[in-house]
């Protein structure tokens, strides 16, 4: 009986020291994200721009930023699921040349900056693809809610510029946006307390964000950011790579 009792106690002690982190998903981890990049809204850019017949123009690069928080969940050794909630700028910069008043002027040049502030939620599956588990690729989707839209227009003529104008353009755009989210990441530093990584992300919109407006052509969002993330580890087994 003493032998049986001793065997039972030893088995109980062994069961208490079993590490389940290798077979069960770890606790979720949280991150802080900050990034900068370019706003590359896209869509047809026709000659009859804003009802100016014979207009010509093109889009230019417009800088922007993003700021947010995220949550990671380890699903397997090389697979993670994460959600990111962030403030994100979208928009475009355009330059146009079109007739203004043929009785007085021959041509007018316009510079337009449209900056849209969204609250976006993106959900992606991320896969670690290299041997050292430092490089990752991710794909998923996002949805966004517009909370501010500003339009800056500067009109120029050959002799004198027209006054600049800043307009609240919230009524021009649809309230919601959605699309595909893709990313490429690299793990810079990793230990039991935190990890840091750099990512190239692209939120590519699939919806026309312009409300039916005379003279406005369809427009879809596209933001490309380089982001820096700092992840606090609640369970070091998650990132024991």
C-alpha cells in the first residue's frame, strides 16, 4: 500500500508540471502600432473632371499616418491571427488643368488634397515563412468608418492665384469603406517581455467611397504604410521561437 501511495503521489506531481503551452494556444498578446506612408486612392480619372470639359489631370503621392492597437492570438507554431484597430488616413492629391473662363483666361491649374480620417478594424491571418520565424506574410480584410473629411483646393492662373479654400467634405463621401488587407513583416527583436517588428501593410479598398455627385468619378481607397509595432508578452511561451 505504501508503494502504491508513493507511486500515486509521484504521478500527481508529474501531472502538475506538464507544460500545455506546446499543445494549446497561448494567451492573446497586445500591441501598439504607429506608422507613416502614402495615400494612393484610385479610380478612373477622366478628362471631363468636375464638369470642366477638356480637363486633364493626374494623381500624385500624398503622405499620411496611422496609429492604433492590436491583439494577437497564436494558433500554431507558424500561424497567428491578429486584429488591429487604428486611426488611419486615406485620401488623394490631384493636379488638374482645365479651361476656367475663356473670355478672361485661357487655362486654370488646380491642386486638390483630400484627407479622410477613418477608424478601421483589420483582421488578418499571419504565417511565418522563414526558418528563424522572423519573416511573415499576412492576408485578411478590413472595414472602416469615416469620421472626418477635409478638402484643400488651391487654384492658380498664369497671372495671379485664386484664394485657397479648405472645405468640410464629409457629405461627399460614403460613411463606410471595406477591402483587402495584406502585409509583410519582419521581427526585429524578441524576448520574454516584449517583441518589436516592422511591417509593410496595404489596405486596398474595394468600395466606391464617393456618393452620387455630379462631376465626381468613382474613387476607392488605397493606403500603404510602413508600421512599427511593440508587443507586450503576457505569456512568453507564445513567442518562444
